[in-house]
C-alpha cells in the first residue's frame, strides 16, 4: 500500500500498467499523479522514486501516451489524465500503430517471398530422392500449405476433417470458391456436435454443391487435391499434449492410395 493510493494495491496496479505498455518509472509516476491533483516535476520524482535526471523524460513519455497533462500556473505542474480516458485511448492508438506495422510488414514480406522463391527453387534442385515428401509440424505453415493447394486445385478436392484444426474447412472460403469454379468437393467429418454456425455453413456448402458426410471415426487427417497432391496429419503418439505432424506429398501413387482410403470411408459414412 502507499499513502498516495490508500484504497488500492499499489504493486498490483503498477504491474498491470507495465503489462499494457508503460515502463516501471512511467507506471509509478502515473499512480502517484492519480492520487494527487498536481505535482511539480521534481516533487513527483521524489514521490515516485524516479531519478531526478529521468523525470522530464518520463513525463514527456506519459504526455505522449496520453496519461499526463500540463497544468500551467506560475510554474509548470503535471496532473494525471482520468484513467477512463487515458487507458482506452492509449490502447486504441497502440492497436492502430500495430495494425499499421503489421500491414507494412505483410507488404514487405510479400516482396521478400517473391525475391527469395527464385533463389530457393535454384538451391533446392538437387535436394535428393525424396523431393515429393515434406514434413511440416508448425500449424501456421500447415495452414499456408493447405490454402495454397486448395487455391490451385483444378478437378477434385477430398478431405478427412478432424479437430483440432490448423484450418477449419467449414470456415474456409476457398472451399466454396473451388466448388464454384467447377471442382468436385467432398468433405468427410468425424462425428462431432455441430453448433449453429457450422450448421449454417453446411447449408451454404450444400447450396453450392459441396458434398458432406459424417463418419464415426477417421484414422487420420487428410486433404487430397487432384489425386496427386495433398497432406496427411497424424497425432504424435509420444507427446502428452495432442500435436499434429503433417506430411505434404506430391506423388500420384500416394494420391491414388489416399483416394482409395477416402472412398472406403465415404461409402460407409452417413449423410448429415
């Protein structure tokens, strides 16, 4: 507890302010300002235990972030901005900055991918005899690979769908787009209770001609594209927490075998 905030847990609020983005000096200074109408800079430094040579830097940062304001009298005084204004305003500005940064990073990443793909293709020409197989264990990379193949499929798309999902096929607009450009699409879901959102999605799929059935159990996760490319995913039997490891393949024989497995389960499955 602190005399400045007699009814509050100072340490708890100090930590929470740091969690949302203030540094230790800024958080401590703001809490002292909250408990008083106004302070001179050097008085605040003493009460907030901030080095005198740092206090003006701290106050400038608090004003920039919207937590402090200047009250100009005979001497410059500082007061707290009301928490109900300061905190939401700061988070909104921070979210806007992060969104701008992510947009810029995505643009740069797109350019970088284009620049590096040619170098990657050249460097991978002599990888070896297993070029048609690749293991992917990171969910984000699995999702990217899945969407890439789904966007490129030309004739047929088949899937064994089991949770947890890197990409939920019932939430993926690329499935509908594939069907609308003439691709034959069949989804086989492992028996789960469908919520209202998923039931609505199934009606949308049915309307565009995507076929969906349900099976009591499926041996693995499978996405097969044009009978030659796809991915299978298996649960790691060693790790306690369920973790999927995906095998991406581009091999007609493998694709034919996976289609046979799919057709066998499809025949025994029930319509929803």
